[in-house]
C-alpha cells in the first residue's frame, strides 16, 4: 500500500459564491459537483487539471472547531507569472514571485476565507524532484 497523492484539501467558507469566484473564475479550476443537504447546496468540489481537488463547505453546515488545523495548501502551476497576472486581472492582490528555499518559484495569496494559498512552479533543481534537504531561510 502506498499514498498516491493528496486527494483534496477541505476548507470552510461563509460564502460559496465568493469562494467559487476565486477558485473557478480567478484560478481556472472547474466546479465538479455540489454537496447538498435537504436540497440546499452546502458545499462544492473544485477540480484542478491533474485531479487534485479543493473541497469547500459552508461554515454552518459542518461541525465547528475552535482550532484551525490547516495552515495553508499549495497548488502547482506550469505558468506562475501567467497565473499571478490572472489573479491581478480578477482584482486580487497576490504576493510577489520569489525563489523558495527548496529552489522552487512561488507566490502566496489569501483566499476569500482568510486561508493562505501558495502557488509553485517547479524547476529542475526543485527539492521536490531532487530529494535534497532544504535549509529554510525564514
């Protein structure tokens, strides 16, 4: 048995509409399906091109927890500059592109729910490819 990939990250939201606009319109992910309860939409499943998913539920539809366990999640792209420009074009304020300690290009943004989202574009020297240990600089 082995883990093949991260299947999805799950986040809570107060607004499915704002969250959908961010993940679908600005980032280009596809809405795959909705979760319903008593015929009311309580969540949505978004799909990236490589079968990675973001699952979103309305805050009043899931058990409330006092501790937030998810710090951030990261989405990979093959065109980091183009994706950053797309976010700017949609009125969002992404951070600047920089080289990470793992030798991977990256930038960050906060989604409409206050969750930090990292975007990466791998290089041939990325630790994700080489397996080299990373001395962090933060």
